[in-house]
């Protein structure tokens, strides 16, 4: 069974993550770091591609599909199918590039606009923290400014911390999708559907009455 590009792998649904950010901030490098646990300089960063891996969540092996995207430029329209495909996002910026952090802020606004009814999990990753002498963004300030939007990591440090952040994001995604499934299952139950219908009819009736009482005074 598939929906919105998700495959059911045994009883664990695939998790789709899109990695977005400005050009050359290290999106591909970060994905490689997660998949291999190492920093590798020699890889094809131009290619837009989906990588798959398996992670253990709640005692089950889940397939995680990670989409590496082309560098985002301000005012660019986000591909809606990409935004709808993903269950969660990793937004990468470079601590050596102030503009790339502004891009992350813009991306958060755009993503929240497109997926306005959902609290989609977001991980903001500050990259290139090893280039201390070239740093133009204060990591603590950046973390504070996005703290109400999702998780934050300093991605160039311990490979383990990148891996843990990915896992945390995957767990958060699983938790959100479990809640969504439970809600849609509850809403489909006949007793709940009937109750909601009665509530809506009463609301319509009250609105009609209110409208009549207002118009009859003129
Ligand atoms: N010093 C340092 N260099 C990095 C780090 N991460 C990536 N780089 C370098 O930054 C450059 C850009 O990295 P990419 O992974 O290609 O960046 P990208 O965001 O995927 O690039 P585009 O796909 O072209 O937008 C490469 O030369 C990387 O080797 C890091 O943590 N530290």
C-alpha cells in the first residue's frame, strides 16, 4: 500500500526527509556524514537525489528516504510536490554565511505556509562550525531565533551528534504521523462522525438564528 509516496515496510511506514538550504552550505556533505558517519569531500553535490537508509525506531527497522535538494535562492517558489512528499525537513545553513541563515528563516515561513495545518518536524543544522575564523553567524543567537520552530544542531561536530539529531527527527516524525493516523481513525468511527455532524448542524442553526435576529432589527 502507498500514499503520498510512502511505502509500508512491514508495519513501519517509510519516513521521508527533505534537506533544504542555500547553495554550498554543505547539504550533501551533511547527508554523507549521516549515512557514513564520516566527512567525505569527494561526492557529487550537484545531483538532486534520494538516499535510503534504515534506522531503528521503537524496536523496528524503518526505511528513511533522504532527499538532497538543489541550493535554494530567495523568492524561489518551493516545489509543492517536494514539500508534500516530506514528513520532515532538515534546513542547513553555514555559520560562515549570514545570508544562508536568512534563507533558513525564509524557508521556515514558506514551509509553514504550504503545510499550514500541520506541525511538521524541522531540524535546523548549523554547518561549517570548524571554520571558526570565517564565522559570521553567532550559533547561540541563531539557535534562539529558531527555537520555537524545531530542533537545532551544530552539524560539523561529532558525527554521532548528527546521527542522533537525525534519529531524533525520525522519532518525532513517527510520533506526529502516529497521532495523525489515530485522529483520522477516530474521525472515521461512525459514532464520532455522527456527533461531529450534529455539532455542525447545531452551529449552523445558531448562526442562522443570530443572522435573522440581526437583520430583523433593521
Ligand atoms: N570546512 C567545512 N567544509 C564543509 C563542511 N561541509 C561542507 N563543506 C564544504 O562545502 C562545500 C559545499 O558542500 P556541499 O555539500 O556540496 O554543499 P551543498 O549545500 O550540497 O551544495 P549545493 O548542492 O551546490 O547547493 C564543499 O566544498 C564541502 O567540502 C564543513 O562542515 N566544514
